[in-house]
């Protein structure tokens, strides 16, 4: 198992977006500056969306220079955006070490307003790749590279803010240009626990984006010890479990993590989190044809959901090039959902968004990396050819 302590190269500047009020105050104190300077700097970033120290006009020139010399305010570079027919946006970004990550903007149409004013849910990544090898997922096809630093996680959301600010009215009480955050992108969020919690704390803080914890959903493939640890956190984040199999036999077939944390260990951890925070848990269940879409799985899933007082999200499989899985027919999807509901569990059958732009986690990154590798190979081949001439 890779170490979660691995982060970006030590030679790079610290990312300003990874600083808390306390840590920035401490850095400024070492420069002989008063504590209120930290609030001023963070206000420029989160309240005013100013990322150029030279434009932070209520700071002295020496402090502006210090910010510019000490911190990185551009830790990711936008590579491309793909927009689907359902107005789902996928943003591909490049980090300082050349790694690629994905952020998805999922829009929910609202009556009487255009797509740009619709409710927006932002799906963020927490790792480059993934080590957990879920059989149906593109994120882990190229393996795990590293964890994202807290500042890189926050930077994804600020990138969306910059994109959305132009057409999203922003009052002082609503500093974020989106409505919900789901930590369901590339990587296993709870395997990067400390960086994730630091990033979410920054987003939640009054001096940050002031984004409510109840509008943040953390998704996990089932790391039971970290779920128990999360239950003790004071901020009441929502929790979603990537279940995808309602028995150990089926779940282990598609989710190797189940060997380490089988349902007998996972379900009590989920129950403890739910009881601690008094929040309904969501069970995510991707429907894969002839794997987990049988009536027996529906019955077993309903039983688990009833016991946990959890809501079930049924998600038809989003096809990934290079993987053999297929989605069930519409009739089979509907029949599965009907069984779950008939057995007393609440369930939503979600017709996936962004299918035409490969919006499932990791697909766009993988396609781009493959294209880059092919282009580099062609360049090397041409260089060798011309050298031979």
C-alpha cells in the first residue's frame, strides 16, 4: 500500500490555498507582521478572488513581495474543458509536477433559469490515480501516483469559482459559485485523510469560502477505520459509501477493498458514523450487467439500507474504454430499483450525466495521458529517424 505521506516535490513553494488562518499568521509573525495581515491576505483570495499579490492594494509593497516570493498561487493549470449535451463540464488540470487531475461541474436545471444559473455540484479529486483497484473504475487503471496536497484540493474549487463567477451572482453570504461539493473524483478520499480534512476546513472557515459542511459529501470505497475517525470530527460532513455489491461474494469480485474491510466490519462503522452525526448515509450502487444487477442483490441491498436507514443511489454503469463491463438494460435497471423500493428502502435511479464526455472518474485524464505518451513516442521516433539520416 503506498504511503499517504507522499506529496508534491519539496523544492516547490507552499501553496497559499493550503494555509489556514493559524498557519499563515504564524508565517507572518516570523516576518514581524501583525496577525491581522493574514486575514487581509485570505480575504483577497476567498472573498475578492484576487490571486495576484501585486493587486492586494491594502498590503504594503514588502508584504506583497513576500507573498509572491513565498507562495505559489497558481498550483494548477487548466488544460481543457469538455461540455456534455446535458451541460456537465469536465475540467482537466495539470499540476506542478505535470500530473493530471479532473474536476466535474454537474448542473441540475432549475425551472425558469438557464443552465448557467442552475444548481451546481462540484465533484473534486483527492489523489492522482487510485491504489484501490475497483474493477469498474478508470481512476486506478494507471495506478496510484500520489496524494493531492490540501492546497491542490482547494485550488480545484477556486478554479471553478473563477470560471463561474462571470455568470453567477455572488452575495457576501454566498462566497462559493456552486451549491454542493462531492468528494467523489479521482482517488480514495479517506486514504488522503489529513490533506482532505485540512482542505475542507479551509473551505468551511469564515475566513475561507464559508461553505457549509452539510453541503459536502465525502465518498469512500469502504475504509472502515477512517470512517470511524471521520465520525469523531466536529464538522458534520455527509458520507456516501461506494457499496456496489450487497454481499461479500459480489462486492469482493469488483472491489478488492472488501477483502480487507468486509461488510461485517464496514456496516458497523457506517452505523456508528450515522448515529454520531444523526445524518442519513447514502449507499452508492453502480449497476453492472450480469454482475450486481440481479433480484437477489436488490433484496440484499434493500436489507442493508433499511438497517442503516440509508438512501440508495442506483447509477447505471458509465462505460470505460478498455474495461469489459456493460450497463443493464433500462428495463432491468427499473426492475432492480422497484425491488429495492418495494422492500422498504428509499432509492433514486440516476441516469448518469456526462456520458458523452467520458465524465466517469479518470477517463479524460487517462485518454489525455495516452495521447501525450503517443505524441512523445512519435517525437522520439522522428528524432531517431532524422538522426539516422
